[in-house]
C-alpha cells in the first residue's frame, strides 16, 4: 500500500490471490513444495551419479596401469626364459670346464623367473580387483542415474499436474517420486 492509501497489484498478484482463494486444499502450494524437494534430492542424486562415474573411471585407469605393469613383468619373465634356454644350450655345447658355469646360470634364471612370475601374477590380481571395483562403481552410477531420471520425470509430471489441476496426476508424481527415492536408496546401499 502506498502513502496515499492507494494499492497497486502486480500483474501476477491477482492470479496468485485468486488461486489461493479457490484452492482450499493448497494443491498449487503443495506441488510447489514437492517440486522443490524433488529438485533438491535430484541434484544430490545427480552429484552422486557423477562422483561414482568419476570413481569408476579412476578405478579402470588403475586397472590398466596394473595390467601394464603385469605385462612388463611377463616380458621380463620371457627374457629370463630366453636366457635360461641359451644357458641350457651353452651347457650342452660348452667344454666340460664351462658346463658348471652354465648349469649355475640355468639355476639362477629358474629362481629369478619364479620371483618374476609371482610378481606378475600379483599385479594381474590387482588389475582384476581394480576392474571389479570399477564395475561396481559403474553399477552404482547407473542406479544414481535411474534415480535422478525418475525424479526428473516426477518434476515434469508435477508441472503438468499443476497446469491441468488434475489430482490423479499428483498421485503419479508421488508414485514416481517414490520410485526415484527407492532407486536412490539402492544406489546408496550399493545394490
């Protein structure tokens, strides 16, 4: 109200007052609050979905690094095998005075190969573990994405319900919201 007692309404004020007076159950207000809550929860779900996707990528990268390290170990193992084979051949062809030297070389290469093989197998197991962690994170990411999508659908349905003033659509909003929250719970629990 201005100083002279004259009150000026904005163009939308009349519509809001009219809606409030003719909406005794607070349909519009209720849907507005529900939509705000859904948008907030959806934003959190979306953040978690992005975070788990990033984690999955990092885990996949760690798996690739371990796989490369394992491959390097297997190459080293193969090089030792080649040297062992050459020492075995040399042992057969060498004069008797040098046979002992080559026999010792063969034993050394066998021992070194055993250690290298253990290291390579350990790295392969680590790579597999990182791959499994990545797959788990991607599954969790998909759950977060499904939950976010369900909440986005619920928000769109709330807008349609508000525009059409259909109460049955409001029930669908609640149903789709419940689906989104359940999917978010499954993601949170890693299911």
